[in-house]
C-alpha cells in the first residue's frame, strides 16, 4: 500500500520575542540560540542582590560626582560613568568575566576572531523625567552591512530593578536581522527588559534598542558591558580607561579581555611584545623584538582571513 506523506505546513517566520530565562535554565547554548533567533534575551537573577549591592556601593561615589548628559541620545537626565574596570572591582570580577556570559559570547563571536575584547563599559543611571533614547544599533560604530554576522554583543546588567515605569531598556526583537534601510516604525513591536536587580539583557549589537523614559522619582541604574571582535578598535579606549598601573592588579582573564593581549597574527603589540608586557614593572633595559608570529596563532589568523573573505 502506498504511503501518503503529509506535506508539512509552510513554516512561518519565527515570531520574534524577548525570551526570559531563569538563571539555572540559562545555558550558553540557549542564550546564544536566543540571540541568533530573536537578537536578545533576558537572564533573571544572574548574580545575587548582594553582588549588585556591592557594585552599587562601588559606583555610587562616581555617580555622585558626575553630571547629567547634554544630548538627546545620551540623555539630559541621565548620568553615565565609564572606565568601569578601573572603578569597580566587582563589575570586573563578577560581571565582565561572568562564565555563562563569556561562553555565550564565545558562541556568538569566536567564528570571526581569535578572541574578543571589552568595548564599552558604562554605568547608565536614568533619572526622573528622562525621555526615551532613540532606538539604535550598538554596532553602528563599525562599517559592516546588515544583516551580517555579529561583531558586538552587549550585556546590560540591572543594578536597580528595571521596571516599565523607570526606564527598563527597550528592544525590538528580530531587528538584528533587518537590513540597513529599515528603521523601527509604528508597526514594530517594542518590548522592555523588565527584570530585577542582578539580571541582564544580552543582545546582538545589531538589535535596535534604547533606554526608556523614567516616569518615577527614582534612578534606574544599569551597566553596559559590550564585547567586540578582537581585531576591531574598542568603542571605549580601554588603555586610557584602565592603564597598565591599574590593570596590573586585575585577574589575568580580565586583563586579556581589556585588551592586554595580542590578537593573532600580531595586532596590538607594544615594544614588539605581547601588550601584557606593559603590565610588568619597567626595568632599565628594553627587550629585543619578540617573534610575535607564532605558527599556531598565525595559522588561526590565516583561517580567519580566509573565512572572513567568504562572509
Ligand atoms: O540604558 C539603557 O537601557 C540603554 C542604553 C543604551 O543602549 C546606550 O546608551 O547605548
Ligand atoms: Fe545602546
């Protein structure tokens, strides 16, 4: 008897949305899959309120001595403090190198670079009466066409609770797949990353998003940590923000993430050495030029070059 095969109904395009994971369900694979499909996801309570309390105490003195911004994009009722690797030990050790986040970023960026770097590090405190920030793409600082492979992954950590009323980040799920002509319009669904302190929204830098208006009388504080392909210039100048005399005391993993490491084949050298050389105490003599191009790294770069030319 002939078997009849049923034709599967045509697959509709994925309905784009902001998925929220509980901490224990948020595996790097699920997070990176959500980023590929929807461009963003929220992970709730990724660090404890105790950790966020520490972050808040470390950053409050910096916020206190910082004025509000002077433009519609950065916000006229919003305070921004950068240089976070030098200004908050807890942001560096508990947020920037959070293992789950790094594994998810690995999955998103490591097919286009040997390693990635921290790009912007910024505390964003949205004050009462702030108006919406224009929706934008964080990766617009680089001249890549959209849609394309991700070059930037951004994480915004909630230091205070993020609510609908106090300015929880707005995002347009699926917009990371749009071309360069399309801008968010009235028919596009804008969602907000409502989440308790200690949670984070993670998104592809190509996703349209922005700060939201703050209708309350409290400050909404978040921390932006962006990760960019290791051969791109970092958005924030990390070597001024976290100079060698400060970076010297940080965990090696963080030093590397800041950029104190050579990207193969020999990008970013200092004194013809790996830039971690700058973290040593200076001696009286200068080193002889290092053979920076080690064969393995050179091959990696070669493979990357070949695959990049295909994309
Ligand atoms: O603070 C926020 O919610 C978003 C800020 C942002 O996207 C930016 O300044 O690039
Ligand atoms: Fe942004």
